[in-house]
């Protein structure tokens, strides 16, 4: 249980919980730590707080981050267990779902690279991979110097 009103910041409390899971072997070297989105959902925290958890664990030398893949237990020499899906694929799936639910409408822009970087706490390269995947799937098209827009539904993949 998190003490949201106590003197220890919430991100440090969550980092301590994850450190205990690492020390107990529940999270073994090479295993992915919960993603920012998972931490948000599990602990009811903001994305920036989830980012601070990962930074705290990195500073303690318990984890390392691979751009576009996530954060893993141990040092970079440890072989890592791949997530079922890469981070950029998860982002692309979420944006595609928002498109299908008409949160983003045809011929209207999706959030900018900067907005997606902020919302998902990832690097520009990860966002570009996600948008590239959406483009390859037919969900979006990009207009140089204008942005990326939702394609017409007939261009979307059929389920």
C-alpha cells in the first residue's frame, strides 16, 4: 500500500517495491520491468511518476533501458527476455485502437511526435517506429511539413 501523504515520494516507494521483487528473484536478470503504462494502471500514478520509477532503478544500478524495447532487470550484459510485443508496437496498437474508436477521425491529425513522446515517455525514434507501423498498416498517412493524418477507413486493415 502506498503512503501518498507521507515523507517518502511515491516514485521511491514503487521503486522499493520493484527492488524487492528483483531481490526476491520474482523479476530475474533480463526480465522486463513493468512498463510505464502498467505502473500507471497498477498504482494509479501519472506517466511522469512512472518515468521517475525507472530512472530511480537505473540510478541504483538495478535495471537498464533499451530504446524502443523497454526497461530490463540487471546490466546490459545480461541476456534479456523479450516482451511479447515491442514498445513501439504497443504504442501503434493503442493509437490504432483510438482511430478505430473514432477518437482520431479520418483526415484529422493524430498527436504530434512531441505529444506522443510525452504521453508514452519514449524517445523520438520509438514514436517514429510506431507511426511508421501505423502508416504501413494503412491507418495513417504523412504530409511533409504538415503532420500525420488518419486515413479513410477503407484503407485500414480488415480484422
